[in-house]
């Protein structure tokens, strides 16, 4: 079995790099992206097994990005991470507040992978 | 410095010794400063010393003060006066001074500072009224009433004693009490400039004093010249406060007494009795207005300073409120480095646990952790500097740094609302004289206002232009232009009024405080609508060079 492929979409360079490192340390392969547009562009290349999506992206809201993908029939497992206190819109998603513990994040990702 | 009597036994004895010496000198001075063989002094300083001592000590110590001065009085008087007369004087003097001190304790809100009009008036009235009343009981007045004192009529003796005591209480007591309370600290605190001014005032006072009272009788031909005394006295009252004013008055009184006794000055042509009366009236008429003037100035200074303190508190309170508005954004700003630090640390730990760590990668991870930690510390330091309450500290300030700080504090908020910032902050713009925290507060408020005004602006058009430029040779101008709703038409200055707000939240103090800060910096803050959309706020501050 190839290692699971996780896309990390986060505009803050330091957070993106660190989350990438964490996922790789747990044996995943990663793709680090700064915007929702980059994510959409990257889909043509390879579809990730799971997306770690920051709620607040410069070009759009993480939830909007997820919705946009669903509307186009691209159903991706999405783990949303957020630095905001208000997570009211996201009852149907896995939303993890920052700073996120590795056990929580990895468990959330693996949960999707196992299902997939 | 006069030590409080409660301090310790040695200093208490030392203090009483100083009192005894001062009182002795005062009695001898009073005795020596008489005209011909009059038994009534021109100014009975001893009572002024006694009253000052009573005002400087708690009531419980008054018996000591009275005992020491009584013994000293006997020692100073007995070579010349009969024992019964000295004892009589001791009794009546003690009665006058303790009654006056009690009256002042009751009506004048001690300690005596002469820093309020009320206290000056109460002090003047109490010392004169009581001096007049108790004069009726002095040996010379009682005996002249009984015909035992041939040189005076009853009324003249009473007037002379009353004025002699009254003038002493008015001129001498304040000087002793005020210096006694402050010690030499007012002198130690003098700035070189204040010292220069104080010196100039002393020179003026002495010059005028010697012109008026140190020259021959020709000065009496121009009585209007006596008015010359007022400019330097007013100068002292306005600039040096009650302490300086009362000291200046005593100095002038001393010079006038010295001159008149030496047959110089404007009163020389009069008979001895008229000379004495003229001197006393001269002292009394100049003292009260000068002391009142010093009190009025001091009252105004205190009102201004309490207003300033209040404004500082308000400025700080609004700063804290602004920080509160930003707290959500700041929490987010701290969560980013914390997230990176945690993920990095756990990645490194996992790499070590799985045995796949290599030293080079671990080093990079640790460097990143340190970097993120410093970033988080910077956020906290900036916030802390912004909200702490402290005295304003004026120094040359680079406005581009101020603007960058304000933008850093609002970065997350600007990102969240999707405001793109276009900042033109040339570093070679001259510095301005100011308080960096207050200036950050002004700029921050302008940025926040701009953000709020762009609430209805379509997201791609939310732009903020910040421009810093040298206005002309003397001023630096900071312009903050938004593309928001603009200022209310026809009432563009209304937004600077306290509690004026177009927002649903907020007190409406931001711009009012901003303008008051800029005005206190000697600058201007105003707003104008743009030709297209939005408004531009401009801050004009004087350049240091």
C-alpha cells in the first residue's frame, strides 16, 4: 500500500510547513498549498486522500471551498482547522481548533482514510 | 528639613533647640527693631515663629512648643523687662497663637499651603482678626487704658500691637511653615531653567527693593514709584507659587524695614509713628493680593494637571477598549505560531520515536520553533506596550515605524475583512516629536475606522492607502484613505465629537481621543471625503528637524 496522500491548504507558511512535517513524520506523503485555487489546480494532477483545510484562506473561506468542490461532485474528505473561535457553520465537518494536537489531527485524517 | 516631632527623641530635642534659637532671635530682632524708645515693636516676629511651630506640630506636642518658647521668652526679655510683664506677654502670646492655630485647623484645611484662595483668605482674616482681639489683652494696651503707659493713648497702643502681630503672622509664618513642610526639596528639584528664572526674580526684587528703600529721601517725591514693587512680586507669585511668593514678600519687607530704619526710602520724611504705620500698611496691602494671586495660579495649575491626568486615563481606557476589539484577531495571531510550534515539536518527537530522525532535519525544526516563539513573543510585546498605562514619553519618533506597528496589530483583522493595504512609507521622512504609544493609538484607530467604514464596500474594492510624506519644511503628513462610506455630508467634523458614532458598536470616542492626542502633540487631525469613494484622514505633525 502506498502512503496516504494528504493535501495541506494553509496560507501561513510556518503553519503549513510544520503540519506537512507532522503528517510526513506519521508516514503520509503531503502536498502543501497556500490557497484554495492552488488546491483546485492540484486536483488535476493527483487527487488527495484527505485535505487539511484552513478555515480562513486569503482567496476564500475554507468551508466555501469545500462546498464548491462538493457542488462539482468532487467529494474529498476534509479536516478543517481554524484559529477562530466561531465554528458555528461547520456541524457537518470535522473542525479542529488551532493549535491542534497531533493525536487529534492524525486520528481525524486516519478516520477518513480507514473509511475510504 | 524640620523633622516631625514623632520621629525620635534626638531629632525632637534638636527640633526644640532650633525652635528655641529661632524664637530667641525673633524676640531680639523684634526688640531691636523699634523706633526711639517705643516699647511696641514694628513687627513682633516671635509670635509668627510660635504660630509656625504650632502649625508644624501635632496638637499633642503643643505643650512642649509653648514651654520651650516661654522659657526662651523669659531668657530673651528679662535683661530689659520686668518679670511680670514678660510673664503677661508669654500668656497673651500663647493665647493668640494657639487660638489662631486652632482656628486655622478648624477652618483652613491644614496643612497650610496657601495654594487655594479660600486658605489665603481664611489665613489673612484669622490672623488679623485674632491679632486685633488679643491685642486688647497685651500689657501695653491694658496699662495705657488704665493710664499707666503715658506714651500712648489706648487706641494707638491697640492699633500698633495689632498691626505689629498681624503683619508678623502674615509675612513670616507662611515662609516658615511652607519651607518647614517642603524642606529644601523645592530647590533640589529646580531645573536649570527654573533656577535661572528664580535667580532673575531675586535680582529684580533686590534691585527694586534697593531702589525704593536703599536710596535717599528723594524717592519720597515720587510715591508712584512704590508701584515698582509689584511686577517682580507678581512674577514671583505667578512662577514660583505660594512658597516663592511668601518668601519674596518677606524679602521685600525685610529690605523696606532695613531701609526705613536706616533713614532711607519713601517713608523717611514721616514721624516715627507714621513711619511704622506706613511700613505696616505697605506690607499688609502688598501681601494679600500677591498671596491670592499665587493661590489662583496654583489652583489653575492644579485644575489643569488633574484634567491632564483625567485625559491620560481616558486615553489609556480607550486604548484598552481598542485592544479588546482586537482581541479576537490577536488570539488568532498567537494561535498561528503556537500551531506551528506544536506541530513542529510533535513532528520531531515522532521522527525520534520512529528512528527516522536525522540531525539536519531536527536542527531545521528546532530553528523554526525558536523563530515562531519569537514571533509570538513579539505579538505579546507589541500588545503589552500598547495597553500598558504609563506616563507619556515624548521623543523623536519615526512615523513609518508607528504606522508599521499599527498595521501589525491590525494585520489579522485586515486579512479577515479582506482589506488590501497599499502603504507608502518612505523611511527618510523626518521624525516627529511625540509619544510612540499614543501615536500608534491614533493610527490604529484610523485604520479600524477605515475598516468599519468599508463594511458595505464589495470585497475586491476594500483598499486602504497609507501615505507618509513631508508636507513642507516643517511638517510631516500621514494620510489614511479608505474606500468606505465616507464622512456624513456637511458634518465632516462631527465625527471628531465625543460619542458621535455611525457604528452599531463602539463608544464613538476613537476619533475624539485621536484628535485630542494629535492636538496635544501640537499637530492637526482632520478628515475629508474622497472624490470617488470613501474618506481620507490626515494627521499633520511638526517635524523635529
